[in-house]
């Protein structure tokens, strides 16, 4: 990880791009939404644990802010994952004419 820019290593970037590829766009959307949700879940857990461990220390506020922000993002990625799952279900449902 490039500390100055937050850029991802090439192999992680490639894996994300691979998840987005393919002809089935609803399936790709669900894969990406699931990745975002899982990554955000782990970020929130890490930030919450660090904030709890650092209460009273100078960097507690930064960890607490990250925990709060990641909780908000976690809720949004869960909603995105549900919406993407609905898209995939609709795309795979038999068409009625």
C-alpha cells in the first residue's frame, strides 16, 4: 500500500477489475457490492477495536471518527448489496409476456 496516496497494490486492483468484468452486469454489480460490503465490515471492526483500545490517548478521536464513518458506509454498502441482489434476481427471473 502506498501510504502517501492510499493506492492499492496492483494484484488487489486487478482482482477488483476482474470482479467487475463479464457480460452479466447484474452479477458483476453484486460481486462488487459484496466486496465493498465485506471490506467496509472489516474496516469498521478494525476502527472500532482501535478506538476502544485507545480511549484517553491522543489518537483516539481519529480512530473514533473512522469507526463512525465506516459504520455509515457499512450501512450504505449493505443497501447496495441488497439492490444488486434484486437486480440479479430480476435478470434471472423468467420473462412474462
